[in-house]
C-alpha cells in the first residue's frame, strides 16, 4: 500500500560550460541546426510503450476467458495509486485487472540527430524520470497483488490488440486534454463502441474539467486568470473524501499472446552507456508524496508562499516545492495537493491568496489547461487566434548559442546549463532565458525556444509550456513588452556573489566577483 503521511491522511484523500568564448555581439559561432519539431502534444507522459516476451511467471488463468469480467487500467499520465478514480473503477466488480503502460517508440526511440541525448521529442533526463516513475508504480502494484504490464508499439494498436486478446468488459484511463491523446482516444473509442466495451475516463489530472469551464463561458475559454477563477469557483470534489490508498487489487489475468515485459532500463531502450550529469530529482509516486509531506509540514512557508517572489539562484535547496515534474506525470494528484494546502490554510491565522499563493499556482495550471484545450493551434503562432503575429528573426546560429549556453552572458548560460544537466530550473530562471531569446535580446521565435524546453525539461507540459512561452514573448496574455529581464542586473540581484554561476559554469569559478565592471 502506498503510504500517505499521518499529517495528510486525514484529508482522505552538459556538458560542462565550454571553453570561454567571446560574446555573441563580437563573434559568430558555427551553425548548428536544431530542427524544431512541432509538438502538438504533451511529450511528457506520452513517452509510452516497450517490448519483450511474456513474463515467464505470468501463468495462464483459464478462469479469465470464462468469467469475462476483466478490466484494463491504461496508465498514461496518472502514474500513481492515490486518488486514481480510473484504477478504483477498474477494480470494482472485476475478477481481473490488467494495468498496462505502452512505451511509444515515437517518444522513446534514440535519435542520434537530436542536439542532446534522447529521443526525437524528449531528453534522457525526462525519459529516465518516467522509467523511475514506472518502476515505482510497478512496485506499488505488486504490493497490492498486481503488477505493471509493459508493452511496446503504437498505443492505439496495442490497446486494441489487448482488448481483443483479453476479452475485457471495461477500459479505464485518466482523461487527457492534450491533442495527441484526444486523437488517440477517438481511435480507441471507435473500437470499444463497436465491441460493446465500457470506457471510463474520469477527469483527475486537473482540479477542474476544462470542458465544463469552457461550456460555462459560452463555448469559449476564459482568457484571464481572474475570469477563470470566477467561472471555476470551488472544485466540486472538494467536499468529498479522496481515496488515498487501496488495500488490494484483483490479480492480473492471462496475457495470452500479447508481448509483455518488465519496465525497461535506459540501456534496454537502446541508449547504451550514457555518460552525462543526471537530474537530482528522482521519479515516482513515493518520491512525490515524500516531497509533498516535506513541503506542507512547514505550515508557515506554505501560508506565506508568494509567487513571483523566490530566489532562482538557489540550487542546493531550491526555493520551490519542485513538485511540477510529479504533477506532470501524475505521480502526484493535483487534487490531493490542493486538499492538503486547504488543510494548512484552515489551521493558520492568515495566508496568501491566488494568484500568488501555492494553491494559486495549481489554479494557474488549470487556467493554462483550459485555454489550451479550447484554443485550436495553441502550440503555434500561425492559426492561433490568441497569438500576435510577430515577424520573429530566424537565425539557427543564435538559437544554437542560446541552447548550448554560449551567449556570453554568464547568468543566461548558467541557467541553460542547469536546464541541460538537471532538466529543471526555477520559474524566474525560465523567465530570464525565455525573455532573452525572444523580445528581450535575440528576437527569435518563441516556438524555437518552446521546443528546446519541451525536450529538456523533466516537467515539460504541453499546455503550460506553450502558455508560458506565449506569455513571456508577449505574444498573448501579457503585452508589456518593455518589461525586460536584464541578463546582467537580474542575475546580480539574486546571485550577487556568483555562486550559482560558478556552480553551473565551472570554467568561471576562479573569476573575481567583477571583471572589468561586468558581473559574473
């Protein structure tokens, strides 16, 4: 059983910096092309699918075919046991439950042409984080008398094959608003409808159902945070207990001829022996609940949390919860997180409120999910009615210098090294480099920067990543284009002694605090 802390239980619920070079203003660098992949989906948890032979210890169970009462629990995001209504429903009235995760080669297969180790769409840090999350989920399922079944291939084809082979009566999975999964769901539902298979797909990845918010707004998504809050109100589920633990699950039935394996390793996926600095953040529900417990146990910190305040240069102990990658993969339920925060707020004299509070950040997440779901072409400039049509520059050399931490601005380059090595950085650090690439300095297209973030961030989220790049480039939502993050003074404000810069740019560690009047 996944353990939830006593405090929360009552709620129910890269390379190193290169040889010093002169700045971009005085030296042009060799062109390195980064083909922007138009990601029309969240490359986060769709990194699905794996191969192999049926696990030898899975015995054929002749009762399965006779009973016909099996269910498939299709894990995509929602890689957790706590607050997982799809898993709960799959187990009700079922003699057998098949917990399935499909490894999609489109997201996992090594791409030697990519600018960093990984697949075409995801860097190795995020792939590794996902695999760790799957191992943790498998461990939790085994404690409940089940296990995670890993398969490989195009998700729709794999699921349909499993549905045919196992003769189940129910297919359960968490609802997903990303375009990739929306299209996939249509394909799968066409088969289940014809086959008479019940589909249960609850909304549990967000606090609200984006479709409900849009319907309340006359069929259009609210375009400001405040209008979103007025429409959303309080979550309807907040007055009911969330199921935070399961004592047992029905066993896995006969897998027949379907190819099933254990969770693969990085090496199993074809990456060989990779030498790189890995993210310090480990994937999985167990780690997510541990980090959540540590965060909410400091009631004073939770009550006084106020974004955008916070120090982006803190890296030994970041100034935020670092729960975003766990929310992205669904290792942590945003609903459970929200309830835990409400419990803290009830027991303190005063606390901050949205949009700056910690709960307000979860509401920002839902805001972007709602706008993204209701806006065609949300992930691009052309055809996006919310996006200003700006004649951005097109310079692959400048883009490569930015993505490879060769701009000559230590604050900017240190952040980009942290992105490449950790797959994560503070939100104000993200603001700095996004502003620098777009309206602040290089005037390059926000889609190009979005693609780099989409690949390297372990918390890369389709709706939030696109929404933030639209915002920070002043293409939508925010239009005060003259409010610029200085690549020098902003870093100097938070990192006056250059500790952050020296850590991520060790080539500068012996440099004095000021060199020729320039802060390093």
